[in-house]
């Protein structure tokens, strides 16, 4: 299967990496000027094509048929080739924004906001507005040069302001909106964005666009014919501090797959912290518990599982994971791992001089980590 993303400027895009979580198909970026779009869409030969700004509305009339949702929204971000060769336009941003919204609402634990404001006037803004209105909110669209109403309880940034390389870009000062409880920024690079960081500093619930990006990618993958209803597990693996727990949370929020963290499972069943297991019983005893826990978890399907940094050193455990799903290695530079590890004191194998211990661990496991072919570098 071949797929890709169509847009005008795609240097910021993480889509190729995101799709690696779900399949081994080739996914490429296609930057095209407006006059090139029609020929590319009709003749790309791709199995499916994602579309981003500024072409979501442009592509809609180029499709031979539109799904009811795409017709309603008036824009397309997914083009698939149906068996007779015609092109079908669909919109997976609706699903993606729903997942993002639900993630924030779950964290907020407050009533659904009655009044919302959406910054922007493009396809993403229209989709966010539609979802919120379908949920019962009164939504105002805030165009360039305007400010949201002071009574907005939820504010969505559906503009590219703050997108890399304009990391410090800011559309509004969120501190000036005290009634706003939830902030959603559809920008996902950088993550978190400046708007999200400032909203969190003000005590608000805030999410960037990573969950939405992941969700619409998953939706496209499923609509390509993949078995997403009862599929195998996704196992995230890699060195300590590579982001396994973080990405497990994001993928679970985006897809609806059950989130499992092997370390959390061990703490729950053993009723003691992992550091204490190491201290009381030693690493060998911990590895046996870890192996047994993985075997139990692997008996279930449709999960996204965060593995410990050494969980697959055991050959039987590796075979168990590879037989029941996809093992995706989170590829992270040593410099970044050291930076992250220095902020945590909760990793038993890094106790003491974390930097020195991590360097030694990476050196010892270098060939082991290199042996995994499915890698995602984010």
C-alpha cells in the first residue's frame, strides 16, 4: 500500500512518523503548488491521500463522490481510490477533533462548555465548529484581527499560528480569558505549543493537536481496509525516557484502544513500587514478574502497550510481543534521552549518576535496540 500527504508547505509535518505506528506502508509528503493539485490528485496512483492546508476545500470537487460528512463540511482531507478506480473524498478531521475534545473533557472533569470560540476560517476551523455545535455548544468564529468573546468557556486555535518554525507565535493572550476552562490548539509541532503551555500555566485544561493528528491518521488507516475492530496490539518499546508512556497515552486517546503500561500493571499487582521490587528482590526477580505480566497482557487484543526499556531482552518475551502485535521502537537521540532522564529520579537502573548509568545502558543495549526494524523518531 502507498499513501501520502498533499499540502503546499510540509516541512513541519510528522505524518510519515505517525503512520508508522499503524502499518509498514510507504507514506510520503507531496508539496504542490495550486496549479499542480488537480493533476496530482487525479493521477497520483496512491491508495489513499491525506490533504492538509490550503487544499482541503480545493480537493473536494475533484473527487468523483463525497461521503455525507465531506459534503456537509465542504472539505476533504482523505481521498481514497475505490475498486472501480474512482476517487472518494472523505473527512477524518471530524473524528480526530472529537477524540481531541473528548480527551480534554475527560481531563477537565467539568460540565460541557456551552460557549466556544474557534480561531480561524479554514477547513479545520469549520470542522471544529461543526463538532462543537453537534455537541450542543454555541460557537463563534473568530477571524484574523478579532478576539474571542470574554464569555468563551472553550477556545480552539484552528490557525497555523505557533506552528514550527514559528514556535513563539501567539494568536491571543490566553490569560485575558478567565472564563475559558479548556484550550485546544490544533497545531501539533511543537508539542506542546506555546498556547498550550500558557493555558496550563493559567490552570486551564489544554491539549495540542497531536491527539487529533494521530486520530485522523488511524481513521485513514482503518478506512484503507485494515482490521481495526479486532486487531493486534501495538507495543511501544525503547530505552528509558524514550517516551513510551507518553505516546501510549496519545495513541490510546486517539484510537480508543485500551492503554496498558506494563510498569503500572506490575505496581498494581505487586502492590509496591518498581524501585522497591529491585531493592528487595533484585533485577532478575523483576524481569520474571515483567515477563509473566507481558504474557498475561498479550492474551488480549486491541491494546496499545508501553513496555519497560528492557522488557524484550528476554527472547521469549520478544517472541510473545511480535506474535501478538506490532513492536514499534521509539528512536530518540542519546542527547535527548539524557536530558529527559536527568529530570526523573524514579528509574531504578538509573539511580545515582543518571547520565553515566544511561550511557552505559545504551552502550550495552545498542545492538538489541538496533535489531528492531519498525522505528519511529519523533
